[in-house]
């Protein structure tokens, strides 16, 4: 079986976890703080806040931006459901925007058409490992005085205009789920250059305590959104390995680029460096290709089988100008691209795609 994803965990991660267990500090502690500092440095920002998941990172970021009842957040309908659910967690309103057919990412021109007097933020999703087109989005945010919260859950190490994803807008959010380019088992991270947002998130993720407080003093409603040192220890090792993982993913993607036939392969947007969390093609007869891949025991992913506005609790937010999202949900298919693939496996996948 050729798997669609495979977390690469070795003896270094095992030792890191064992060291934390031996230390007795297994909840939030010095390893988590170190992981936050090193991840912030990697991204190129002042601050990082570690959380239990990418979803909690998004929720925490939206809370820090003050998103509340009735506030509108513009985001793509072609994304994972956590993007929209995190807005609902705050009693906000997700406003769905269509995406580019080639890059799968939110279309800035269509964002402008959706802005109302209730719009408070834009949530670009850096889908499949490629940055959204950030320059026009930041210009729109500045023109209309909107916040930007980036959903970077699939784009660790991706770049745009010479900067790493995670360093754009007011804040950006990452996931460390096992299928991601690096993992902590479960986990998330919010990155920001804002001292104010950092202080607020630090309080919100720790039951509303302020950094200067000890014991049972709480200034606001807060949450238990802390990462454990067990997870952070894995993350510290994975972060060191991330550049190598990305290089191998790009090599695997390059092989597909030059060997796949009669399908639409991923494209680059200007100034972006893709990290290929997924290698997603567009194919007219997806059902036939799925059947062949199953027959040959090759893993694949349909990310995503329907756009967000087709889910029952989100249908009310749908509208007519989401045709690209609907089309992509019917033709997109992701192939294995993870770093553990062998050359023989890459050739096998290409062969099956090309003869279908």
C-alpha cells in the first residue's frame, strides 16, 4: 500500500519525549516555551502561541481580534471545515468567497465585493501548501480597516514575496496534525508580531489569567488551550527536520510535474514557494481514477468533496458566486507526495494516473 500521508517520527522524537517524561514536567512548561520561541524565529515573527490543535489556534486568533456576535469574516468556501467553524465558535458570520481555479486559493477581487459594514476580518487559507495571494489581500485590509487572520494550517515553511507564511497580516494559525508537513501528534500555533495580541492570546489560552498573575486571578473568560511539553518536545525535533521534509516534497512534486499526463497539475502563483502539503491535481473523470488507485492500493485524498456552503449548518451562508469552489470539489484529487515515498512508488503512482 502506498499511503497518502505518513508522519516521519524517529529515535530523536522518542528520546525527546522520554526526556520530558523523566523531567516530570509533562504539561505546559519549558519545552513548550522553547518550541514557541524557535517556531517564531523560523517564521520570522516576534511571538508564537502553542495550542492543542489548529482549530483552537484559529479560535484563539479570532477571539484575540475581537470577533464576536454578528461580525463577518470573509474566507474561502473551498477549505477544511475548521476555517468556518472557528468563526461560528465566536458567534461570528462566515462570509464565503470563491477561489482561483488554478491555485485553489481565495480570489482577492471577489473579496472586495463581499465587504459590508459588518466585515471585521479576512481569513485567507494557504491551501495545500501554497500561500494565498497576500499583497492584494493586505491592500484590501488596509483600505477597509480589516484584520487578517491567516489559516496556515497546511503551509509550514511556505513563502510569499520573500517572507514565510505565518508572518503576514495580524496573525496566522498553524496545525501540527499527523498528516501535516511537521507534527506534534495534535497541536497548533498562532504567530504574530503584535505585543498586544500576544498578551491577549496568552491570557485567553490560560483561563483568562494575565502573565503577571499567579494562582486564581482571572480577568476575562478564558480557555484551556495550552500545548503540553510532550507535544512540544516532538515539535522541536520536527521543526529541525522540516526543511528536509519540504525539500523532499518538492522533489516528489517535481517528478509528478514532469511525468503526469492529461491532468491539470498544481501551478505556482507569482512570488510563492510551494511546500506541497498535498499534491492536488484536477481530473475530468475522477471516479475512474479513484477506482484505479484503489485497485493498485495507492492512497489518495479528496480534499474537499464538497465546498463549505454545502454542509447543513453552513448552507445559509451560500450564494451564487461560488462556482469555482463547487467545480473544484468535483475534479480535485490529491496524490501521495510525502517525504517517505520511494522512486519506485512515485513511478507507480504516475503510471496508474497516466493509463487511466
